[in-house]
C-alpha cells in the first residue's frame, strides 16, 4: 500500500509531496506547450496579415543638376630598347605632366596614380617553314624555332585627375598631352555632394508613388490603408549630354581642329525609384 502504517499527519505530508512532485515534473512540459503555442498563434497571425490584399505603387523622381567635377585618366606610355631608357623617359614626362597639373590649380589630393606598368616587348621567330621532300618522298622536318627574345621595354604611368574648375578642363587636356601624356580617357562628369539632390529626387519619387497608388485604388474601388513596406533603388547620377557636346570630331572633320578642345559638361540626372506597399481597406 502507498501509505502503509503511516498516521494521518504523515499521510498528509506524503500527499503534499506527491502533488508538488507531480507539478514539478509536468510544469516544464506545460510551459513549453504554452510558449510554442503562443509562437504558433503569432505566426499564423503573421501569415494572415501577409495574405491581406495589398497595393504596390512605384514612383520615380529625377533632378537635373550641372556637374561640378570632371575626372580624367592621363597616361604616359614610353618604349625603349633598354629598361633604363624607357623608365627614365617615362619618369621625366610623367613629372612634367604632374607639374603642369599643379600649375593649372589642380590640388595634390586630386592627382592619384592608378597604375604603373613595365612590360617587355617580345620578338618571336615567325620564319616560314616550306615543306620539302627527299628523293625518296620523305618530308624534311621544319627547323626548330628560336625562343622569343625581349626586343624592348614599355613603361606606362597612369594618373587619375579630378578637375574642380570645369572652365579649365579643355586647357588641362590640351596642356597635359603637350607635357607628355599620350593616352587620355574621359572626362567623366559627376556631382561632388549628391546627398541633397538625392533627397530631392527621393521626395519626388515618393510623391509620385502616392499619386499612383491613389489612382489604382480609385480604379479598384478600394481605400488605401497604412503603409506596410518601402523599397528604393536606382540612384544615378546619369549624364545627360548637351547638344554642344557632340560638336567635336564628327562636326569638324573638314576643318582644322582647335588648339584647345571644347568640352561641354551638360547636366547629370539623379534618379530615384521607390516602391510603396499599402494595405487595402474594403
């Protein structure tokens, strides 16, 4: 028997111990069941919220602004039979280019070396091999080709230059080539601080998305509820060239080229695209 020969007080104590033991044994199971049950209910509610009818409206905003920085890549490429001669010539011309840029007001922080390359130029054995035969008709093998040998060396020093005074860009390009730069890439025009103009484009895009959402809701015969999502993409800037920018080689092929190139920066378009997600009220 469970109680045996225990008196009433002892039986009561044993009963209490059994109750507490049972509670301590099953309490963790109870609390775990309660916790995971609450999670399941919340997850089910979230799934229900996600299945609510929504309207997604897309809007675009663009702001046009004249760029204030031009970036150009200038390279000095030299070639000589000896590496020492190619390096010396390249260093002299590169130093002249840098001196010229500083004299034109380009700050040292805006002149950056983006590449210094030394490449040997090989001469290969390209002798033809006429196929000849012996009197018995056997073909003579071609003589072995000589291994390639280094004929000269090519040294290239490349600079990335930011020009903040766009009125000087034509003179800088012309003067840099005169100082020794024989490869020019650019210019590319940009806006130094895009924060403010991006905010303006974003505000226009959001207003455009709201108007589009209202039109869609009116067509569907529903009302817009609260905003439940937002995304943004496509921040530019994108160059928009002015007509004068094309008045270069194609327009002047039959006339003498000007001593200083005419460079037109045009405008940059900062474009923002947003998507706004609305709940729908019936």
